[in-house]
C-alpha cells in the first residue's frame, strides 16, 4: 500500500540522487549532480514526490489509461506535497504549466495526465498554502512533435529529437512570469529542459519543475542506457555540451541514484 518516497542526498537543482563523494565540503545542501554541474538546466529546481517504482508506477500507469481513475486525486495530493517543498524559496505568484502531450497522443488518450494531476494538486495547495498564488495555465505550452518514441536512438539522437519540441503559444502570457512546470515522470530531464528552455526563450522570469515520480536510470548489458519506462527514454536538450552526453558512461554506476 505504501508509495515509495525519495530518501538520501539529492541534487539541489534536478533532484537526482547524489552520493557523498559529490558533496562540496561544508555545503551539504548545495550538492549538484554531475549532469547539472556540467550543463546547468534552464530550470531553477526540480522536485518529485518519490521514485517511479512499485505502487507509484502502477498508479501512474492506471491514471494514464483511465482519466477518472480513483488514483488521480491521491496522486494529486502527492504532487501537491512535492510542490510544497518549493514553497519556501519559489516566487509568491506562479503560472502552473502542465507539460503538454502532442496532439496525436492527446487524441489517442483523450486527456493529459499532467494537467489532471496539476488540477488536483492546485486544489490541495489552495487549502494548504492559500497565500501562494498558483494559476493553472494549461494552454501556454504547445508540443510541436511527439517525442515519446525514442527507444533505440543514441543519446545524441534523443537530444536532437527533443530539441525544439515545445513552443509557447503566446509569449506575452509568460513574459516576466514565474512558471511551475508539471509532469508525471522525470527521467533524464530532457523533457523538462526542453520545455523550460521554450518558456525562458519566451521571456519567463524563472521556471521550476515538479513531477510526481522520478524514474531511476539504470544501465543494462554493461553499456548503453535503459530506463524503467520505455516511453520516457529521452536525451538531453541542445544547450548541453555534446561531448558530455554522448558517452554512455554518463549513466555509469557512479551516477546512479541509490534509492
Ligand atoms: Zn542535478
């Protein structure tokens, strides 16, 4: 019945697990993972409720294929708990932008699970943090291309595939605004980086990210990269130095989350 929660040291930017060797002496709260040190993401900070495994994985799968699934409200409460981690440092007013599906995926599924989760989460937050002005802005971001089917692509191809996948429909709506980007799962961060990049390009003052679950990166067969959810296999976005992400060793055991 329990949903797993993330424990241990996490990267101050992306929330990935980091080991003690990556800590700077005397600065335990400022640990950055290797990825964020080498290629700082365009978002300020990403938080997640817990790892994408066990009951969480089952519940997200159920939600994706049944919009009225009884799990939706409970998952929304968990997302609200993750968002609340940002309350102390995030701006007092933010636009809440769910990561959009491509229209072909939307037509197939009939709803956007990120939007459903955001709607439920905002309901909880309006009670727990009534002073926090969070406004749902679900038509702000558009997905120009479907980017889910990236299995079999090299990291470089994945990075190129997701580059420019998002655009802001009306830049004046986000100009100088602080944005909280919402998605169900955070894997490599490629989607969050691409979406945040589009928002920053449109003039957003800052972008923050909250997801329900963080998928664990796992290595298979001694080389290459595999993820727990094939749908989420994505590379890094274009602003990252190519050399860093084209080596399979980026996801070596040294960098693996340990939860
Ligand atoms: Zn990081």
